[in-house]
C-alpha cells in the first residue's frame, strides 16, 4: 500500500533528521583528534584515565543496585495492580503515572529536602532510634540510589503488572487447592510466568538509570560520579565537545544494545514479531 | 482477611508511601512561612506562591514551557497518529522495526539526544531558539503519541471504516469523520502525555535553552543553585497539582488502560 507508507514517512523522516543525523554527527565528533584528523584519543582518555573511568564504573554500580531494588519492590506493587478491581486499579495507576509526569526536577528537589541532615528521613530514623544523630544521605551513592529507585520503579511495575495480569487467576487457585502455600505458588507459578515482563522492566530500568541526569546531579553533586552529569558538564562548562561526544557514544551504544535485547524479549513475550 | 494479606497490603502501602514521599515533602515545604525550608513548617503561609506569581523570570519561563509543550503535543500527535495508523492498519514490511524505531527515544539516553541536538543546532545557527526546543521535545514525546495511538488503532474495529466506504465516503472523509472521533480518548491521552513530558523535561532543555527561551524546569534548577527559599517548593507544588489533576481526569474520562498492557 503506497498510501500507508506516505503516512508513516513524516514521523520516520522527522526522527531521522532530528535524532539519527545528530547522533551520527556526535559519533563523528567523538573521533576528532586534537590536532585534526581522526583518532581514538577521546575513548582512550575515558577508558584509561582512572578519574574518568570512575564515572562509568560508578554508573554501572549504581544502576545495578537500583535495578535490583526495583525488582524486589516491584513485585508486591505489580501483583496488587494486576489483581485489583478495575476501579481500584485506576487509582493506583494514577499514583504510579502522575509522578512520571511531574518530572525529575520536582522529585529531585523533593528528595533533596527529604534527605537533608534535618529532613524527614533523618528525623524518622532518629525517632525510630535507628540512628542517634543525622546520617549523611545527600551527595552519597545511597541518596542517588534512593532517588533513582523512586523515579524508575514505575517503569519496572508497569510491564511486570501486564505480565502478571496475563496469568489466569485460576492457575494460582488450582495450585493452592492442590496444597501449595503462598510462597510456593509465587515461586512455581507467578514468578516463572511473569519473567518476560520482569526482563523487559530490568532492561528499561537499567538503561534509564545509566542515562539518568537530574537525580545524580541533584543528589550526587560532585561526590557521586555518573555518566549523565559528566556529559552535561563536559559539553556546557568545560566545552570539550569531542570528549562529551565520546562519553555519549559509549552510553548510547550501551543503551542501543539494551534496546535490542528489549525488543527481543518483547518478541519472545508475544510469540511473533511486531505483536498484535 | 488473614495475617498474610494484611502484611501484603502493609508492604504495598509502604512502597507507595516511598514513591510519593518527595512529592508530599515538596507540598508541605511550600507552605513554609520562613525564608528557609523548615520541616515541618513552623508557621503556615502561602507567600511563596505569591513570590512565584510575581516573579517576572519565573512567569516568562512558565510561558515558554507552556508554549513549547503545546506545540510539541500537537506536532507529536500529528506525526504519531499518521504513523501509528499506517503501522496498525496496513500490512507492510519492517513494521516491527519501524515501531521500535519510532519509540526508541523512550529508552535511548535523553542526555545524548540533548547533546546531539545542541551540536546540531549550533551547526545550523539555531542554538537557543524556540524551534530547537520544540524539535528536541518532540523527539522524546513522539513515542508516547505513537504508543497511545498504535494501541487504539490495533483495537479499532475496521468494519466501521468499511461500512463508511460502502456508503460512499472517501478514505480521507472516513478517517476524519469515523476513525478519528472513535479514537478520541487515545488522542486526548496521547496529547496529555506528550504535553506533560515536554513541560517537565530537563535533560533536553538543559542543552537547548538560550536567553529568552529558558523553560520552567531549567529556571528552577538555576534558581536552586543560589537560593534555597521555598519559592521552588511552591512552583513544584503547582506542577504536582496540575499533573495529578490531569492524570486523574484522564483516569476518570478516557481511562489509563493504555499503560496496563
């Protein structure tokens, strides 16, 4: 159908010009050597200089912990969402989705206030007797992980809830009527059947965490080194275009691989390419 | 209700409390009377909302954000609806790859998109323009429009179009008089999401704003760097109220089912 192609074209061309071409130019810029010509200088600097490499290793570390925390926290939320009556589900969906729309600046600011030395979190910890005096949370990896888990949890919950929603409730009842306890039903029925949704969530959360910007900028400051703020700082303050481009290419390539993995998981989940 | 389900509910509620903690903190902090962020506030006042509404810089930034978000939502909806219709209603090669491509800015790092557009705009001499902002925001908002519309068109009953065609309506007329009115809920949802994604964006904007085109989130961040009075909390509270009302209205009218698949 020639007409259908014509309708698809504007969006495809738009992204091509304003997404594909600029990214390709970044890739070219990243290979520009100091004295002109092409070289791998920028990549060498990023990978071999211990200071810059720490941005990559800390990003990976923070993202692994964030993703793991999201996996654990997402199951109760996703299960409740999947098995709720549709009216109740709408309320909880609102509570999950509205914060996404509020944006990272507002939530990063909220965490900054909450995690301060005399913020609610420290006040609660002292009131509970967990700590005697305020613990430092801002500008620590712990603070960044807390913020990232909060911001990214919905991206884990939504695909997982969709997967759990696809498991017939009768299956769980059957397992229970045959004498399986809750933990066993979860381990033998719910967990295996929701793995595709979980895998999709893991890929999204890890990719978004690796590329995060506002949360590490607000909550990590100069104490937690992550790739996102490094790119911004190199591009706008240090004005080192080629180096910012090289760091960007490493991050982009990582995310692209994750995206391909995600598409593959999605295909496996639906059983046919392209889904419905 | 047994002990186990009480425990399950308690855990779920605790996780939601964690999810909403920074937002709740912002709202409470905005009611501070003093110039520093005391928590909880010693005296309640709305003076920082007044400070926001009478600040020329913040008002300018708010208008820039509203303008950019509105144009972004329209452009993303037009591009996204056309593409989603073609992908959902017509068999064509590379359909799966085309859909992945159009929604890829959801996962690919926004910070890299921002940098790429900064360097691209600089080459074209368009740095700091409203157009550059709208284009950057449309790249990241487009996936939301495509996904909302693709879901709507795949569930759409094609026999309705055939009926219109049988009665003599041309394809274009059928699309605007039959198809579009029937997918209006998704059109609204996609538009609201695209608007919100643009309005609260910081990653792309941080690279693309210039004098006179500073968006609200960027202005807020710049302000935070030298002052910690509760003006930011007041603005944040208004954003929270707007977004929660918007999403709640969507839930009440067209439903949020698109997110639950």
